C-alpha cells in the first residue's frame, strides 16, 4: 500500500496537473468506488474547480470551489492517469474526470478495487471515520511530542509505528527502514526505549520520509505515480524486502519475521532484542 511519500508524490503531481481546472463532467464505470451515490457524486462535481490538492496521512484531499472535498484513498492498487481524452480506457479505469477547455481526462484506475473516492463538505470532512482518528503527521510532530507519545503507548514499537492513530502515514516500508537506522528491534517495547534513542528514531523517520519524497516514493509491490511513473527509493532500501541478504552495516543476514501480524525486516545483530 502506498505510504506517506508515495501519497505525497501523487498529491504533488495532481496539484500540478489538475490544480485550478474545472470539472465539466464525470464518468463512473465502477459505482462501488464512489460515495455518495454515483448520480449525486457526478452532480456535485460538475462545475467544481480544483482549489487545492493536499494530504493527510495516506489520504488525498482534493478541495473544491463548491465547498466539498473529494477524499481519495488509493488502498492497494489505486492510481491516477492524466491522458488525452481519446486515449483508450482500460477495464480498470473506474472513474473518469473531464475538464472544461482541456483535452486530457483524469482517470482513477484500480485493479484490486479497494480504492475509494468519497465526497463530503469541506467543513466536516475531518470528522469522518478514517480521518478523525488519525494521529499526528510524522513530518510535523516535534521530537519532544514524539518521545512522549512513544512512552505513553506501551506496546511493541513496530505495530505502534504502523498504527495510523499513533502516527499518520508510516507503513511497513518506512517503519522497517527507520527502525533499522535507529538500531531498534521491531519487537522492542516502546516504554523501554531510552529518550535519546527515541529522539534518534524521530530524526530517522523524518529524514527517511523526506528523502523518499525527493525520490518520488518506493516502487515495490504495486506503487506507481501519476501516469505510471515509478519511484526511486527502492534502490536505497536497507532492510525492507532484503531478507536473506547481508546487512550493509555488519554483514549478518537480514531476516523477515511476523510481528504484530505484519512482516518485519531487520538485522538480528544490529537490532538486538533486549
Ligand atoms: Zn547488521
């Protein structure tokens, strides 16, 4: 699933391509992808100008001139293409946006069909389930707030980092990479992590997310950006997806183990369990 840097990459591309454009009409080919009803969805979007495209955690928020916000979650395989209107559509192009005075259309394509496009009034969208309970943004939280939150939550560190109510936007890739850099075992209890170590982890999380944004995300599994563009961060992964390969710090073999129901990649020598 796309994580913060991947979603941020999509947000920036969308802002550049559709920011300021006015929607002329919308074609919905897979009705389950949208909320409210397809008819209402199309009606509310007609004539709306895209005011701003922003991100909250792994969610895309497209603010419209009409007082509504279109909330997009890409889930596993959702992505956008901005293509000439006469370019052939594919079976998985579920929603197509036509713009006033423009030849290109924006298509929401989703092979696995878990992605959702939902519309709510901008003033109340933050109260919707899925947005309301999100924790702080990892690039905005201070080191002090982060360490305090960590101390209070008293659970294994890896599941805590994946919990969107603890921190919004970090997923398996960047949790594994941050823990590797901070030399923290993924099973380690958050309460047992020393203050300096917690501050170090905060620094690594921020640095790695910023670097991944610069490299337009990590394209492993299924992530592609606008028009199929790949990210480049996968070249720099140190732990995630490297099971069976030597640790770049100490040469021990990177392992992959189920922790908290998800697979964690780590170096058993650099990241000792206490
Ligand atoms: Zn190592």
